[in-house]
């Protein structure tokens, strides 16, 4: 019993901020999906498997034996046409009709974001099974919403990370090489964005998250080229771990202080240009890093940013990430379209305003068209 002096005043309220660091359980390994049945079955009896049409046909031979062994009654549903409000409405209907008691998201970033948000809305468990190393969506407590046409709308913070993440290297290996390259672009952005968005924070977990982002960058710079040459090898597995797992840790530890800045803001603006839809998420983000660094050069005269941009241009050339609008397939878009994309990237709620200086759409447009610009050092031009 509390003494009178120890009594806690009911008028004092404490703000509870959950720390969404990681999924409740992570299973990883070569061919590990076939051994994950007990982990899946503990979450329920009636799973709804959410993914794209192609992914669902590929994953069925892997999941069907599990469903049979553990007597699970499963149904499938696609997230077509996109991770959009309309798709979520139809998936909500499918969840109720099937009386699903948990969701399994299978596929790339949009499939996993859709499945996570669906489970969040229905308040049921979620299993994520990434089929490529293209994003850290399998890990995070966040979903992005797009229009039916694929234009970014807004993001939704979730109450928790997934209940189970299954990372099967054998399954990831079947994805096109381009998807892992895109994942490298998305993951390496963590350093360039978190180191800016964290500001001068002295919070322990923020500092830890920024240092994890630096380590992530170094791993990718050192191992990506070799990894891409030997799919399934040790370096390749480490890079997949970096893009799918470690990239997710950073936002979990650092929270909003260690999330997106200009690189993702540029991505979001580009999604409103139809011609950009052929480029993968990580490809647009990778290009956005160059734009962010270019802004730091142009507006702040930051020579460290200029050096970082040159380092990335070399790295991008080695592994095949886009350096310019032309590399993204946007060489023929109109100036009006680019200006509109820049305007959306600079919207009042955009993460681009996490930069330590203000940015106008005109300045952003200038940076977007000059990602390979020469560096001027003491009036001596260095060609990029």
C-alpha cells in the first residue's frame, strides 16, 4: 500500500510514446519459409494472404503445405490497383468475408504497406514476407498511401511493428537484381537523411540511430558491388540484411528524428509524374539523395556535401543506380511536370523542411537538373 507521501496525484498525466524498434519475431535463413509454420500458426487459424497477382501465384506453392500441415484456412486477396484507400476498402471487405484472424503480407514495399495497414485497421496480427530486398517495409511500423494511379498521398504511423517477419534468402534470390539495387539506394539514404533530421539532438537513442545509419552506409559502400556479383553468397546476404532489417532499425530507434528528409520528399514529388512510375521506389530515393546533397551545396556552400555527392556518383555508377532524371526515364518530361513535382516536394507538410534551411520549388528544380554538376573548389573546376 502506498503511504500518503507516496501517493501519486491523479492530476499528473504522463505522455506515453511507444518505442517501435522491431518486429516481435524475426525468422531468417535460406529456405526458412518452409520451417516457419509454427510461427505462423500461433497467430491464428484463418489467414488472409495479401500481395500482387504474380507474387500470390509464386508464393502459393510455399505456403500451401504450411496451411495444410497446421490446418489453416487461408484466402488470398490482391492490393490492386495500388496501396490506396480504394484497395484498402476492398481488402477490408475480403477480411470480413473470410473472417480472417490475421494477415500475411507478401511481396514488395507496397504490398507489405497495404497488408500492415489492413491488419492495423482490423486490429489483427500481421506477418510480413518480403520477396525482394527493395525496401525495409517488412520491418517498420509505417505505411505509405498512394492514389490509384501511384501518386504518393500520405503516410500512416502504425501501433506496432509486424508480429512476425520471415526473411527467406532463397525467395529473395528469385527477385530481379534491380530490386536489390533499388533497396541499396533506399537504405543508404538513411545516413544522409537521419544525420540531417536528427539535428543537434543529444538523446541517447537518436545518437544510436544515427550511428547505425552510418554503419549501414559503410556496409553498403563496401559490400554492395561484390554482393551483386554473387547472389546468395555471404556478402549478398549481409546486404539483404542491411536493406530489409538494419534500415528498419534506424527509424525504430530514432523515431521521427531519424526519418525522411529531402531524398524521400523528392521521391514523393516524382510519383506525381506518370513517367516516373516505371522507376522503383529506391531508385527515386537514390536520385533524391543526390538532389539533397546538391541543395546543401547550392544553398549552404557545403563542400562536404559536394564531396559526398561525388562519392555517391562513383558508387552509383558501379552498381547501377540512377544519377540523373534521364537515368530515371524522365529525360522527356516537360518543365511544367518537373515544376509541379518540385512544388509537391516542397508542400508545407513535406519532410524537405527538415533541412536546416528553407527550400523553394525553384531551388529544388535547379538541384534536380544538376545532380552531376561540377564542383568548383578555389575556382578550379573538378569534373564529375
